[in-house]
């Protein structure tokens, strides 16, 4: 650590105005504050000073995403070897290696493209590099299907970072969750790469590893995808080789789906970290689950279609519901900020997610669209809550004045 | 405004562009630009209609009773739109099918009423004609620009001819489905406005 600090201090002068590398000052500053807590604090405006700054907040969220990432890698390998029928003969290491090699390029490209744009913009505007992309860059690979090509992903990331973030003024000013805009762009621009039966399981080999023929009866549809194609009665959800799925399978997460979203256990580990450090709001998280469950129960009561009849606990276990509730709905920038507003925000979000899933035949998964929709309404929710508080206190003031 | 009077033909192309500066006629710009050909035909139709409506209104502007001037303008525009629509059906049937209701809806295009009210009612026929041509072309220019990008990336073609080679598709390239949808047209329009304002400092608002 000391050596690193000394090195940074030694090269620092050449990045300062007048130095020969002054053009890259933002880049240097970004790295320095990423590695060490800066010894300066904000001097103007209203700030709540705390021992934690936004780079540390971001690092904590990235840390919370690690279980989902590691499990996602394992699951990619697991689904692959299951699809080619050699699962019993491969070791844990081989399964993980396959998934690691399949997922790692996505993570690298995601950071390269996103941070590249952030660096260029920061340098161009002579600002500090904003750290918001640290989290988005990790979220994006986790919410994509494993077969999504890298070049398509790069275009979507560039689009999202520029149009959902930089034009609004950068980190902390975006209206919509950047990672979800990436996914929405992909979903509408390249639907064949984001939905259907062929993108959720890596069937080919990666860097020459894991060659093999698909087993008979292979189907790559996700449980929610199967729900859409079942016409009547209760759906019989299956894994990729036709094995029936129990609720426990959905909790563990060895099922096809976006890379990081399948395992509720891994997501729960992240949730515990986020809640213990106080970074994510438990109010939002809890109310999303409550809203989703209640809506699913309501549909169960009146339901006729397979999606309506899906038990409420499977609704919140499947697809991106848990992942979205823990990591995306709680995004402090795009969610409601008032304490009462958080309940409204979460409840409506859970409600919308299940409604879109159940009632719209075009979209098997509603979490993404529900979060984006509620992002849009978050300022309105806050406004109403604040106005209500103002009215309440004004009334109280009036009563006190009248008494005098 | 003096500048506009001085040059009714050229200012609508740039500093007073009906779409990027007056922000009129956005709906049709989103609706017909998914392909280049309908965008071009739409642009030309609007140009013809604005120009002649301007001339007619300018000629009779002193005789129109002020209270019913909007109705008179509407009658003139509707007549011209019907003529253009019939001509398109007769000579360019395929395009008129693609444009469907949007030719008829030129009647409600804000650019028309805007120019008639703001210019033709208070200027002579020749200036009004130039103003109509200028605004129509300013509108058509933006439509063609948006249509170019949308057809190229959304369908891999221009005027219906494949531009992006098959070999690229075989290598994994795919058309961008979002380009076909109206939201992307709005974003492209926003990019054009963005670029335009950054070039023309006088348009920037504080």
C-alpha cells in the first residue's frame, strides 16, 4: 500500500495543470481516488459528511454482486454440460472454468466500453471521472443472456451511457437505471438475442473447451418463457433436459436465465451485505417483494391462464424479480428518496412487474420494464410525499395560530 | 425576424428550420421516416402544399374576414392535400400505400397553419411562395436525414436496395430493430437538434 502511495505521489506532478501529462488529469484523479480516500472534502453546497464516499458505496455494491457473478459463471458451465449430456463426467473445476471463460469477456468488454466513454467525457469536460459506471459495468453482464454477442452489447452500452447518463449530466443525475436502459435497448433493438429459446444456454464451446452434441429433448426456454407458451391450465415448468422444476430448484438457481439472475441464494447474500452496510433501502426491497406477492396472489384468485395460476412464491423466485428488487430497484439515484415514497415506489414496482408478466403476452419478464417505469415516476412520488408533508405541517401551524 | 423577411427561402433551411427550431411537424417526422422513400415523398408533398397554400392565402389575404380565417386556410390546405393525395395514388401507388393516412394528415401538420398564419397572412405572394418552398425543404431535409439513418441501420438498405452486404450478415451482423420503431426517430431528431444548436450558437437558450 505504502509503495503504491509513494508511486502515485511521485507521478502526480506531471498530471497537474502545466505538467506534461495534464491532458489526462481526470484519468489520474479517477485512479487515485479509487485506490485511496481523497484527503479533500467538498467546500460548497450542502453536504452530509460521512466516513464513506460514493466510490466506496459503489465498491460495496460491486462486492455484493460477486456471489451472483460467481454463481452465474458456475451456472453457465452447469447448463452447458447438462445440455451436451456430459455433466456427470466433468468436475466442479471444469464446470466453473467453462462458465468463467464464457462470462469474463462480457465483464471485460462491459467495463472497457462504459469506462472508456466515461473517461473520454470526463476528460473532455475537464471533470473528475464519475464512478457510477463501476456498478453498471458489473450489472450489465449479469442481466444479459449468455449468448448475447459482444459487439451488440457494446453498442447497447454506448447507447445507454451516452443517452441515459451523460446527456443528463452524468452519475447521480440520470433518470433511468443505466444498466436497465442497456437491457431495454437490446431487448427492443435485437429481440432475437434477448428472448426466445436459443440464447439462455451456451450450447457451443468456449475457447475450444466443452465441445459436444446437444442431448435429445433439449429445450433452452426459461421457466417464464415456458409459461408464455403454455396455452391452458397450470404450466409444468422444466429445466433444459425436461426435468420438472421444484421451488427449491428455483431458489438454488441451476436453471436457464440471464447470467446473474437465476440464484436467489446468491442474490440473498448480496442483499444481506447491502442491508448490513445500509447502502440499499430495506423499505424498497421489502415492498417490492410484498407488492409482487400480493399481486400474484390476486391473480391466483381470479386466474385462468398459466401465468395467472403460477404460485406467488414462484413469481418472486423466477426471472429477474429478486435480482431487480435487490440491485436495481434500490439504486439510490433513480428510486424514490422520501421514506414514505420508498414504500409506494416498491409496492407499485412489484405490482407492475407481475402485471406485465401475467397480462402482456409479448414480454415474458416484466421486471425490467416495471423498474424503468417506476424510475420515471419516482420524482412524482417524492413530490407528492413532500407536498403532503408540507400541507400537514401548514395545517398544524394554522391550528396553533388560531389558538393564540 | 428581419432576417427572415430578407430571405424567406434560406432561413427556414437552417436558422428557422420548421422541425429543429420551430419544433413543428414532429408527429409525421416520426411516422413516415422508417424508410427513405416515403420520407422523401412526404417531404416533397409538404413542400408543394405549403408553397401553394402560402401563395393562395397570400393572394386573398385582404379579402378574408378575420374571424373565419382559420376555416378559409383549412379549406385551401384540404383542397391541396386532396389533390396531392390523388396524384400520389395515380402515379406512385406503392408509396401512397406506405404513407397511408399521413398524406391526409398533412392537413393537420402544424407547419402549414404556422406558415399561413405567421407569414402568408402578412406578406406578398412571391415572398410567401419562397417561404413555403423554404419551409417545405427544411422539413424534407430533416425527414430525409432521419430516414437515411433509420433505413440504413434498421433495414440495411437505402431506397429499398440492400446496402449492407450479405457477408456482413453471415459474420453475425444484425439489423437494429429499434431503428424501425418511432422512439428511435425521436432520439435521432434529438441528436440533430443537439448538433444544430451546438453549431449555431445563436439558437442556444440560456
